[in-house]
């Protein structure tokens, strides 16, 4: 029984170990918000206070909380089939979802392997890539390349290709070393250098790396267009085009981690589509999660090509892909994902998002021009800017000040540049559900300005 705000907080702090959190901070400064219900853009706490979900609850929500269409689909599904194991059994939602996802890649990525979280999707892609080369008699191709500041999840395998010091350093002794190449993050351009020129400069470094190391490299993993956890670091699509060509040239798999940027977030259904590549040049592996179920249920998928699939198709069990997960292809989660795809089709969401992103950009001009705002940037429905501040915990102070303005914003502290030139910036970003209307945009921008004024006065 929940008997009130205070007691739920106390019970949560006693019994729940919260993610990405130094729990002791909650004893004094850091608020804990007990959410009772949510609707559209808004979260409501037990006292009826409300919070505007400007970051889609860690980037998962696409169409607002409590969406009637997704709710109805789940209510229908729960009376039919809640779950059945996927080994030796199948069901309509998982088959339909696989077919429809495949169609979204022009059937180039026609084989779907499911899990429940993003980190597992990364693990699956890494394992599949390695196992493909092993089945093809190239055991030596067993290392991976990632990008500086890349984020691919925090299980021990995924952390090996994640390059965010805060998440990685404590566990470094547990991790199998992967190579990192420079990030094409355009905030790192030299004076007078364009984002595109910098993208090519970074691709040149990758080219040198692959020339030397391709014989033992299984795959390169990348977050196309936006490295989200790195502080919404954005790059020019020319980089993706080069990466695709280099991976083909050097016989290295390309893993596109679109766990955060997939499903319309960047202005196309999948971010890699903006690389201007032919359908047949799609990534060898596409990892999806987060928005796939509209932010309702844990679900992830790795999609891959027939070439990869065929290398596992054999008489021997050990040549098959070995990865067992109890809830693989859960019918409820798949049904939520189908409802999400219905919404994309019925409402022409990609075109609508492009128009909406432009409105949001115009409404954010005052923010972009604020003297404390640096590196204002946008890619579709992700808008971000940096604030430089001496206080190392400025991001956390921004978060709590924003809550007082009814905004859920969670800035990311990140290091720009290397060695002597390195400096810490605090990246404030909007990554809202796509259903945000113009009044809500006005509210978001005006209150964000208030928070900046309040904290930097
Ligand atoms: C969030 C994220 C992951 C990890 O997903 P989880 O479901 O949190 O494990 C992996 N890659 C990217 C790009 C992400 O943003």
C-alpha cells in the first residue's frame, strides 16, 4: 500500500537500488520523484505536482505517456497471449514485427534476433559478427573498433566497446580491450574547418587503422549521426558514407547501434539512411531498442543480412547462433512495437517530425543566441547545447533547478577535446516525445531559459 509521498520515498531508498545514481546523494540534495501516473508529455507525482518529460524518460518514449492506441493493443494482446518461449514456438506478433521491420530496410536486413535491452542487442551483434567469421574460417577476426566517446550499453561485453570514462573506468580490468578511433563530433573541428572536412579527417584515421588491423577486426560499431550518451555529439553524414565504404573494402562488419537514434528520432526512420547509401549498403547489423515499444516494454532486436544468416545455417548445432534469453520476442512487447509502427504509418510521423523539428528550431532561437549557450545543435527531434561552468556538478544543479520549473531535463557533463585542450561542458538537450505541440514547445523553451538565467546570473 502506498500511503503517501514521504513514505514511498523512504521505502524506495531502503529497498530499491536506483540506476546511474550515487544513492547517498538522495539522502541530502538529490530529489526522488514518486510518479503516480503519466499522460502525454506529463508525469504526475503523488502530490499532483507535474513534470514535463522533455527527455522521453531516457529516450524511450515516442508518442507520449498513456497513448490510447498502444494501450488498446496491449489490452487486446494480454487476453490472447502474454508470453511463450520462442525456441520451438512462434506467434503472430513476433512474426509480423519481424516482417514489418524487414520491410523498413527494403528487406535487406531480413533476419531479426530479439532480446530485451539495448546492451544485450550490442552483445548479440558482437557475438554474431565474431561467430560469422569463425564459421567462415576466419577465427582471427575477433576484435572490435568503436568510436571515441561511443556508448553501446553497460554489460561487460557492451562496455568493452563503450568509451565513456565514468561508466567504464571502474570496470576496466573486466573488459576485453577494443580499439577506439577519433569521434567525428563536429564540436572538435579546428577553427575554420567544416563538420564535413572534420568527418573526412576522422575517416582517414579509421582508414589507416583498418589498413593495418583488418585481418583481426570483426566489426566496427557506431551510433549513426548522434552519439547520444557522449553529450548529443553530432557528426556529418559523410562520415557514415566513408565508414560504410571502408568496412566493405576491408571486410569488416558494420554494426549500426540505432538503439537511441532509430525510429524517426533524427529525421529519417533510421539514422543511417541519411548517409546517402544504396539499400544494399545498409549496415551488416542494425541494433534497435528504446523507442521500439514506444517506451512501454523492454524490447530490443538485432537485424541482419541473409549473408550473415546463411553462415550459421548448417547441420551442426554449434554453427548455429548461441544466445538464449528467456523473454526473447515477448508477445506483449512485440505487440506494443506493432502499435508503434501503426502510428508511424497512420500519421506519417517522419514527415511530421521534420516539420516539428523546424518549428522547435525556430522557437529555440533565443536559446541559441543566449550568451551562455555554446554549440547549439539539432538533428531532427534532438536539440542540444553546451554550457561551460566551473562547477563540476553543474549538470546536477541544472537538473534540480529544472524540476522546480516542472521540467525533466538531465544534462550530461562531458569532456571536449584531449589532454591540455580538454574542458568539461554541460550538455543540455531536448529529446521529447514526438507528440509535443507548439504550446508545449513554448513552455519548454521559456522555462529552460529561466533555469539558465537562474543558474548563471
Ligand atoms: C541506451 C543505449 C544503449 C543501451 O541500452 P539499454 O537498454 O540501456 O541497455 C546502447 N546503445 C545506445 C546508443 C544507447 O543509447
